[in-house]
C-alpha cells in the first residue's frame, strides 16, 4: 500500500512540475515586451520568450567613458602568503608554525606571470563574447625562468580568490594548463574579497588573487605577504579590466549621457534611482563606494546609508545574483565587465 | 525464605510498609486490598524493580525471582519467540502453550493478540523458568472466566510441582479464596492482617479487613 | 520551471563529469554522516530513554538545545578549530570531505538521539519490567529494546539522511565548496544561485529532491517489510 502511495506521489510531483510549466510561460511573455532591447545581434537569436534578460543599458558601450575613466579601473593582483606572518587564532593569541605551501605558491605565481599564462588570460573569452575580458598590464612583472614541478609535499596549492574572479571562468580555463604541465592541484576557494583575505590570514591559503588595492596594501602592511625571489613587491598586479555601470534601458538617471562616471553616480543619487550594491566588502564594493559623491557619506558601514535605503539596496551576495536583482528591480549596478558579459550572453543567467 | 522488613516512600508519602516475613516454599500467597493499597508496589519491590527506602536487599541474593507485571509487554516477534525469551526449553514451551491453550497462536505475531491471549502468553513466558519466588501481578485480570479457571489450576499445579513460592496479587476475592494458602491484606500501604486463608478471608480479626470483605462481598 | 526541468534532464543525460563528481561527493558525505550519526546516536538515545538517573533531564535539555544549533554556527566552530591558525590546523582536515562529515555528524547526532529517546521513553518502563521479571540481563534487555525500535530506527535514519543531504551552512564553511573535491549538491546550488544562474540551481535542486525521494521510498519499503 505504501509503495503504491509513494509511486503515486512521485508521479504527482512530476505532473505538477509539468503542469506548472505551462502556466509560467504565459506571464513572462508579456513583461519583456515592454523592456525588450536586444543590445547585440547574437542575443536576439538566443532569447526564448520567457526569459527577460536584456534590459541593461551598458554605459561602457559609450566608448569615451571606457577609455578615459580610470576611476573604473579594476586591477587584479596576486600575493603570496608569508609563513612567518603574525598569525593569530580566534582569541588573538599568536600562532606558530602555520603550514603554507610556499613552493607551490611560488610555482603558481611564476606561471601566472609567465608569457604563457598572460597570453592565455588575454585570450580568454575573446571568441565567445567578442570582447576582451582581461587585459595584461603593460608593467606587469614577468617571469621567464624554470618553474619547479610538483612534489608529494608541494602538490596541493590553496588559492583564495574572489567570486568575481572565479565566476568569470578565467581560472577554470587557464589553470588546468598549469596543473597539467607541472603536476600541481590548485584548490580554489572563492568568496567575497573580505572573506578571501580572511582565509589567508587564518592560514588556510597559500596565495590570494584579489582586486582591491586598499585591502591588498593592508594585507601587506600587516605582514601577511612575502616577496618572491626576483621580484620587488609583495603585490604583483598583472591583469586588469574595467568596471562598468549598468542600468535599465530607459536610463531614468541619464547615466549614459553623464560626463564622467562620478557624475552618473551623482545623478543616480539625486534622482533616488534604485541602485544595487554588493554590500560585502568585495573589490567591486570598495570601488563602488569610491564613486559616490562625498556629501552622501556612503561607506561600507551599514549606518552610513541607513537614510538611503529606499533606493540604495545593499545586497550582500555574489555579482551574478546582484545582477539578477538589478534586472528584477530595474536598478543601476556597478559590475566588472567579464561577469556582465557572461550574464548577458547567457540570457540573463550564468 | 525470609523477607526483610522494608518500606517505600514515593514523593514524600509512605506508600508501603512491610514487616519482616517468612514464606514457605510450595505455598501460594495472595495479596489483596483495594486499589492504591500498595499491592503492586509490594510486588515491584520484591521483584527488584523499585528500590526500597532501606536500599538494602530485602531478599537473600541467592533467591531467583520471577515477575509478571500488570501490563505485560508483547515483543515484536511471534508468540513462540516471546515465550522463548523466558528460556529456550522446547518441551517446556510446548507443554505450557498447550496448557494455556495458545498452541494455535505459536506463529502469530504477538502484537496482534487480544488482551486475554497476551496475558496467557506473558504468563507462559514467565513460567518457562523455575524461579524460587514467582510474583504475579493480577495475571488473570484480562482473562475471561473459563481461561481464569484454567490459569488458576495451572498455577496451583505448577506451585506444587516446582515447590516455588507464588505471590499472587489479585483484586478478586474469589480468586484468593480458590487459590491461596495464605493471604496478605493491605490497607493504605500497611499490612493490616495476614495469615491462613480460612482465617483472613472467613474470620478476620481486624476491622478494616471486615469492612473490606463486606464491601467487596461474597 | 520547464527550462529548469529540461536543464536537469539534459545535465543528467550528458553525464557531465563535474555533475558526476558533485553527486559522488554528496553521496559519500551524506551516507557517511547519516550512518555514523545513526550508529552513535541510537544506542545513546535508547540509553537516555530507558535509564533514570540524576542529571538525566539536564542531558536531555542539552541535547534538545544542540538539536537547534544553526548549521552555519557549527560550520564556523569547526572552521575555527581546524583553520590554519586553529588548534587542529596541523591535521589539515579543513576543506576535506572528512571534516564535512564530522561537522554533519555533530549536527545530526542530537536529532537522532532526541528521536530515539522520545520513542523509547514510551515503552522503556514496561519493557524493562517485563525483562527483569524474566530474569534477563541488562545487555539482553538493551538489545531487546533496540529490536523493539527497529521501525523507529529506520524512520530516524530517513530523518538523518534528509538533514544531511539538504544541509549547506556547515559544509560550505568547512568544505569550501572546492570544485572536484568538496562541492556537494547544496553548495553547488548556492554557487550557481550566487552567480545569477537560478535555473541551473533549480535544476540541481530537482535532482537533489529526486534522490531524496528515492531514498525515502527504499527505506519505507524496508520499514514495511520489517513490520510484517
């Protein structure tokens, strides 16, 4: 009796799923009609009726803003964790002998700064999105020597990075080459910048790959990073790309026509237009904070924007989810271009 | 066998007071009294299920005690296996099942028995091993008249054959009259009167006993 | 929703290597943690339900409190303990399936204990009296009691398994959701959702629930057999 009930229940579940699908399709078909704007040729063919994706007005498409606005520069740096760093445990007591795979970290960093890796990074996504996702810095440090192969002890490299980096798919694309050539296994932990750096400070990472200059400099100042042989700085910046300001097609704040990105931000604030903030102390978040007019007094502290909550939405989640939110709420958002392109190309989903 | 004096206090109230006692093997002792008079408490204390106030042994440790509670548990197995929990003696099991007329239920799941059948199974189970002192708490409460009579005869025969001491807690005066050699009458936790059946049940000395007999009637 | 279902089916049919890895890590973790919690918790629960001793009610209160521990708190505690700077950092258990199992056992054990204790309390007194009356030893009584609970043990296992497979707070913290190593269904769903890929998240969710359903059916059938 029970067996039969269970099977019936399973069938009912499947049936409800299928029947539910039919209804769902009608509603979304109306909504996108209002907002539909296909920004690029390739998206038109891929959009099915029920997915409302493409309503982002991409400010960066205005060529002038992209080139001139250093304010939106997003630099990626890799830092090696120093085993002699002043690690402290949860109570604040100093901890000795924290295990850090320096050999592995060295190998990975050397490879990332090699011609091979830089080329791969620069090429990444070009074909798929018809746009450059990552640029190699002209003054990036370079490595030309021999990279040590993996040994039993140094095989596992713990890389702590941010969700933005990981979600762009860059690491997934280039690291297998490194792993194949030298025999290492790279374990990637991705989290918001704050948590990514904290992981290193807790002795859980061998190197970090982040894009928040102020936090990187603090990391170095606190003594957690080390200088690799042959290099000058603890902070090895090698890639960059641009943030872009995105918003609804209608662009009620007139951001597209603003002179600079900071003027755009001012317009958004003045008009109290919905803005989605990462709110998680990430590199993107810190950059966004720096673009608001000073009088507003917006900082990473929640109290600073308590008065603006009707339009300033602090989401505290990953870039993709925030983009989804911007989509739903027809709001403005600062995002890195790689994530945005992936988001759009996949019709609003990644 | 000798029973040391003991008492049992529960939540501040003394529910049982038992003086020192001597029990003779082969005899059936009936424990009677109204509800709440302490009969079951007595049974549980002697069986070792409740600890007495005195916290020491009330019986000599080399005396084996068997006990059948008022609510007997039917384990999740068939009747036969339940009975084998008492002991693995096949022949004895067969005989007991026959005597208690539950042979036909041997392979039946014990959970599906009626009240009377469960009681018979529980009784058979506890009779599988020969104890020096066998305490039965209202064993025939769930049985009909015919089965009760059957059980009583079985118990009397059993007692004579094995020479055990049978302590039978019962709420039925008639049962006591039929079966007992000696009777303990309890009133509000105190052993008011004890002695031979003829004495306690037919010509009691104490007032409470007389009142009890009159109330519960012939 | 239809796209989610289509995606789910497509994923399974494609036998996507990463999905297979996620499924196998999930299976390894959930089965291990629920079984370990069961093996440890059933005897403890039965013991708690059948004994009577001073301090018993305190133990029960502690157990009940532990039942309500938020998984993310549990994850945090283990993260701090096994972190590079933590007391057990040297063991290198962080970001492994082993520590995920450990954290989950700690979460699920109180539930198993609580479940068994509640059930056993109802029958323990009578069983013990009957067993003692028959002259059975303490161990024999314990095993008899366990035998009485078999049906209950099965349903408790279902509960343990369901808790384990649906849990995300603790395993994401201590496991790090590392691709090909410690990524399970729930953390994968969270990752996709955070990236904005909601429909893939739902697709995975459907797969997860189907697995749960299958396990439920299997064990319910087993329960039925036991009860015959």
